[in-house]
C-alpha cells in the first residue's frame, strides 16, 4: 500500500512539474479562497480576544444586562445599522437600573444610554456627537483613565460632563485647558469636569468609541432629551461566587418590573464576549460568502485542469491498464493528484492569509490570531475541495476503455 502511494505521489509530482504554470494558476485559485477565509477567521478571533482581554482586565465579577430581540440576529443587526433610533427600541429603563441597584451583593451599577446630538463650545460646534448617559459608578466598572480633571460625581452630575480625548481636541483645539469650560447641548449649558486619556482599544464590549464620546449622568440626559431608554446595564458583583445567584435575582426583579415579560438577557463570564461591532459581523458574513464562492471557483479550476490532464494522458491510462492496473488504481492516481494540487493551494493560501493579517495588524489593533482550529479547518477544506472537484475527472479516467485509450495519441 505504501509503495502504491509513493508511486501515485511520484506520478503526480511529475505531472505537476511538467505543467508548472498551469499547476501554479490552479493552486492560486484555491489559495485565494483559503487566504480569504484565513483572513476573516483571524480578524474575528482577534476581535474576540480584544473583548475577552478587556473583560478580564475589568474582572470576572461583571454582569451585563441587554435588551433581547425576538427577531433573528441578522435582521436585528441590519435594523441596528439602518436605524438612527435603535436605542429607543430597548426594553430597559432607568427604573430598572434603580431596582437592580437595591439588590444585595452588588457594588456598582452603571447603565449605558446613548444619544446623538449637536455639541457646541466657544470655539467649535459639531453635530452627530455620541452622548453616553451613565452614572458615577461607571468608572468603578470600566477603568477609564482620565488625562485631566475627574469623573462626574453625585455632587456635580446635574451639569458635569466628561469629554473623550479626540472630542476635546475637536471642540476646544486642546485637552490641557478644557476642564472648567462650558459646552452647549440643545440650548443647555454643561461644564467639562474631566477629559479622558486616549484609548488604545478601538473595540470594547460596551460598543462605545470613548475617544469621540461625551459622558454625562443618565438622569441629566433623560431630562435633556425627554425620554431615555437603556441599551445596556453593567453590574459589578462583590464577588464571583454569587454571580449566578445575582443573575437570577436580576432576572426576577426585571420580570416583575415588566409584568412577566422577559425581553432582556442577563450575561456574565464568557457570554459577555460577543463581537462588539455589528457592522463587522455583517461585513464578515458577506466576505465569508465571497471567500466560499472564490473557493468553489478554485475547485472548478482543479476539476478543469484534471479533465485536461485526463484527456492528455489517455494513452498513458491505456498502457497502465494493459499492464495490469485496475480502474481503482487509475482513480486513486488522478484523485491523489487533485488532492496534492488542492493541498498545495491550501498551504499557499494559509501563508498568504496570515501575511495579509500581519499587514493589517500594522495599521489596526487586530493582531493575527492563530489557532489549531483554523489550521484544522484549512486542512479539511482543502481536502474536501480536492475530493469533491477531483472525483469526477478521476472517475472519468478510471472508466476509460484500455483498447480505445491505446489508440489515442496527443
């Protein structure tokens, strides 16, 4: 058996060498599809690791409450991307935050309510600024570093706001003398009490771009825009042993507030670490479809080249059958060749995919993500492509009549 495999490998190697350009182009078709899949999986793994590392830094005693949807995830994501008032669809409210804060074994509760509005200063005015409504407890949960000033407290939360690093530069052209100055939102004046340090992580489980955000008290935001509905509630438990019990208590109190409706989710541990960017999720899905199509095209290229090889080597097939080779031997010979072409393309695609992932990591925070699951998926994918698209040419070669094949000349 091993001798037969060596013979098949030698014949395949000879055939590939004799048609180097043709074989290279065939492998390239497979490589492009595999590289696309590798790149997508690497980016998704990197984003997941970023969020996991952030949650780990915050601590393992974090519980997150989010509104749930009865619609499928794709529909929800599309609506989130196309609707400018997604936050108004939330089932959570400030009364829920107050109810949760009264539970036992909880050290901090911070809601996340967002709004987009025009913010003006004495120097500049900007529209579409993301305003985050929360509580002073937010910094007890999310370790935001302040460059200047302090976070708003219970004493100044009525009119105190905190600016992101980039937003401060945009409004005042500086960050070092921003504290104490006044900004205007919807005709109301607020005082800047702090400026955040520049955030080096563009992805977080809160899905907030803190560099460009304005942070204020949730009740103050509610008075400003008329009605505030919460997108997310972050809860910090006193210890990790009580997470399950606290989660149950939160579910019970929220169901009671909502007359039995369970239109929310309570998550802790690994359940928190979902892809933070809905846009990236949709784009990744689209790219995966394109990658799969390109992989199918590459597989068709393998089938095409193998059919050409069968046609060119018909006389060789006749000779092999005449000296005793069985149809099974012929089938295995050509299927083995298709597998080698596919595997070579897969290896090339694996290397190409990680080179692209590394280049992307130079300009983004997404470090290349390598795991044995990705490597195994690459191997299985290339084997599947080789078998699926190589079986027909191999069967065609095996079914040839030896006498008719001996009459055939190139």
